[in-house]
C-alpha cells in the first residue's frame, strides 16, 4: 500500500531515492554548482535501473556532502578581533583606565610640600626706630611636616593607583567575558534557527507524504466491494435451456435482489475499513501542522532574540547596534589547559578584585602611618626682612643709620588638640578592618562563582559526551535505514524521522559546546587566565 502511495507521489521508486539524496544535501549548498552537479548526476543515473548506478549516486552524494561540510567560510572578523575592538572602544574599560590615570596624578600632589607663605607689610606712616624709620616688613615662611609624612602620603596614593589599575583589569576581563558569552549565545541562536529550518523542511515532506496517504486511503475506501460483484455475476447465470423466459425474468429478479441486498453490505464494509485509516491520516496531518507551526513560531522568536543579542554584543564594542556580527559555522571545544584546582589557585592569587583589595589594605596601612606622624609638630623655616630708611637725627651709630634688617625665623606647631588626630587614627584602623572583611567576602563570592562555573563546565562536558554519542548512534541509524530504504524495506517517513532526530541531537550538541566554551571563558575570567588563541576555527 505504502509503495503505491510513494509511487503516486514521486513516480518510480528510484526517483524517490534521488529525492532523498538531494534532500539530505545541506540547505546552504542548494542552488549552487554542486547542487546542479548532483541533480544532473541523479537524472543520468536514474535513467539506468541497475542497483550499481544508485550506489554510485549515493556514494557521490555523500562525498560531495562531506567535502562541502568540511569547507569553512572564512570571515573577516573573528572573536579575537571583537575582543581587540572591545578593549579599545568599550566605555567601561576606558572609564576605568581614565580613573587609573587620574589616580596617578594624585601622587605628586600629596608628595609635595605646602606652598610657602609670603607676607608684606607697609607702614603708611614710617615707624621711627633708633637707627632709622621702618618703612615695610617682608616675611617668607615654609612649613615642613614631620619626617615620613610625605613619603607615607605618596605610598598611599601610589597603592590606591595600583588598586585602580586592578579595577581596570577586572573591567577588561569582565568585558571580554561578556563579549565571548554574547558571541556564543548568538552562535547558538543562529544554529538553532538553521536546524529548525531543516526540521521544517523535513516536516513539510512528511506532511505531503501523509496527505497523499490520506487521499489514497480515502479513494480506496470509496471503491465498491469485490464480494458484491461476485454475487451480481452469480445471480445472472442459469444453465437450464428449457425456460428462457423464466430465465430472463429470474435473472432480472436476481439482479435486482442481489443489488438491493449487497449494496448496504458494501457501504458498511467501506465505513468500517476506510474511516479509521482516514481519521488516522488526518490526525497525522494535523499533528505535523501543529509541530510545524510551533517551529515557525520558535524561529520568529529566535530571530527577535538574535536582533537583541546582536544589539547587546555591539554595545560591548561601542559601535552601532545594527552592525553585522559574524559567527562561525562550527566551533571547536575550548580547553583551559589547566586543572580545575590550578584555576582555583590562580583565582585566589591573580584575581584583580582580590589584588585591588590587597593594594587597598596596604594603602590604608600607609595612611595610618601618615596620620600618626601628622600628630607630631610641624616645623616652619623663614626669613623676616625689615626695610628701614635713614633719619636725619640718628640715635645710634652713624653706620647703622638706615640699615635694613634680615632675621631668620623658626616656627613650630603645637598639636595639643589630640581629638582629631586620634579620630583619624581610629578611622584608618576601621578602614583596615573593613578592607580585610571585604577581602574575605570577595574571596567567598569568587569561590561561589568558581563552583557555579565548574558545575556548568562539568555539566556541559558531560552533555557534549552524551550528545556526541547520541548523534553518532542516530547517524548510524540513519545510515542503516538509508541502506534499508535503498532496497525498499523501510519507508520514507522512517528515514525523515530519523533524520529529524539526528538534527535534534546536533542542536543539543551545539548548545552543549557553546555552554562549555562559555563556562571555560568564565573560569578564565575568574582565574585571570589568558584566552587560548587557537581554539576557534
């Protein structure tokens, strides 16, 4: 029955096999010169009805498919090119670097002496002195902090600048991780769309086959029953030669009686035989249409997600959100080249956030030393120059008349109000304690992220192994059913179903590889490890 349906739908069985060979050609190669070569080959070989020609066609189709699937379309942009663009253009990275450069400018500010003080006093009416009249008074004073204050201040700002640089490194690592995560997400979406489109093509073929089967079942169910025709012929025959008129009347009566009796039985047989198969075929068509509608809706949803993912990806690169983003047809499984324990050790030793808190703690210790020394006296050194004019009646020696005076000066501050200095020391101690607690909290948070990343890493690794094996088994099943189909021992529906299952496992494997590489990028971000430059192809 099914062979008749397939023959009505596709012609001769050999042409059906040609359709299968062409159907399994990847969609991106249809319409190309390779597709034309295979089409011409199928037309030539299927004119010959030998089994050798079909085997040659199948072998040539598989060779062309493997050759074209291995070839990779090289893109001008790669993920590492995108990382380079993000490092140069990302606003967050540039902001953190500008903050680091601003922090560097604080070092000469705190490491310099206070500005000297210059005061000038002019007498509107000269003051009479013993040896002249005092006209003006000029004073210059320079204050010096206690020993070590300036050095500790420079150390504090230098360490704070290093902490800012660690924040810059952390921002760059985070942007690199976000770029890779978004790129893998976009890769998954595009592969999902591609495989869903393949599934829709398979479902459309199955729907056409189910529709032909449904029409064939309906046409066969509406045909008259063979038993009615036998009764009809049997009632019209009479072997008695002596009664021709009675024979004619009897034959007419038997014809009418047999017709009246056998027609209802024929309709009952048709209803009992064709209705279940027709309903089953119609149910298959509806189920296929429902599945096709779900896939089309999923593709529309994925296309909207792709637009959103591309916009998010381009924001990391600080370029127009509609800029095209290239992904590869296939990606390889990434590798850390380190054990998970080594990643954990590298995280605790090299993570920028922990490094930032280490520098912050050292800067607080330097500040504590600085404020302690700020409680000591400050010393000021200066000069006082007095301008004296001559007088007509000097009271002292004539040689001293109108001689200016130069007086060295020393000033010392008296830090007797200790409350503010004690508060500054207490503030530094509390800041040091807060930094230590922040370090522990950050280390615990990193450990939590590390175990989450390890869980995703191991889960993705397990799924890659599982779906790789499942895909291999499905591919072997597809090969076996294709061989069985070539000798007409299996149906096309079985072939297409196995092919659809193979595509489903291919999608799951793609998602597992993308999740594995994303978790590997997450672990490298936590451990401040370099990205492997030869893992994308």
